C-alpha cells in the first residue's frame, strides 16, 4: 500500500511540474478576442486580419538563435518569400524575433507575420496574416504588443 501511495505521489508531482504557465499579452487595438485558453488565444480585426498566439514545448532546450535559423530555413524551404528581414524584441519572458513573409493568394499579396519568443521551457509563437493593404493598417499595433507578452 505504501508503495502505491509513493508511486501516486511521484506521478502527481511529475504532472504538476509539467504544467505550463498561462500566456498573456495585450490584444492589438482594433482586434476582438475570438478564443482564449491556457495555451494561447486568437483574435480578429473587422476586415479579417487574424492573430494567433500559442505555446509549444522547448524540449530539448534550444536558444533563440537556433530557433531563428531553423524557422528561416523551414519557411524558405517551404517556398515563402521574405518580405522583411528578422527584427528583434524583448518582452518580460525573454528575447524574440519576428519576420514577415509575402504570400501570393487569389491574385493578392498576403503578409504572414511570425514572431518567436522563448519563455523558460516554452516557445511562444505569434502569427498574424492578411492582405498586404489591410495588414499594413494593423502592422504597427501588432508589433507593439509583442513586448507585452508575459
């Protein structure tokens, strides 16, 4: 009986040590919250610009330089064209970067902005996308809130 209780305590302590922290950031002006849970949230503008933020495990741990190189390689190998060079920012959890990609879609150019930020043993990923003309109206607000992630 004591062994079963001990095993249960070990399993419970492991489960509690694996729980993730909540994810918060200010929603950009002009966006409405669609969904929110412990893993992230999504928001949308009236014109349909989507913004998603989520967490993934950073196990085994890799630094931001690794993730930047891996991310750039993956996107370029997938056929995305860089619209901008990576830019860097710092938020409460740590350092991050963002980059914008140009994506042709239904005769228009869409912008796909991706940001990556490390928070302890987690990777925070923000994605925002929409037609270039409309996205341009929201770009500064989206970039400004990157530093509010905690």
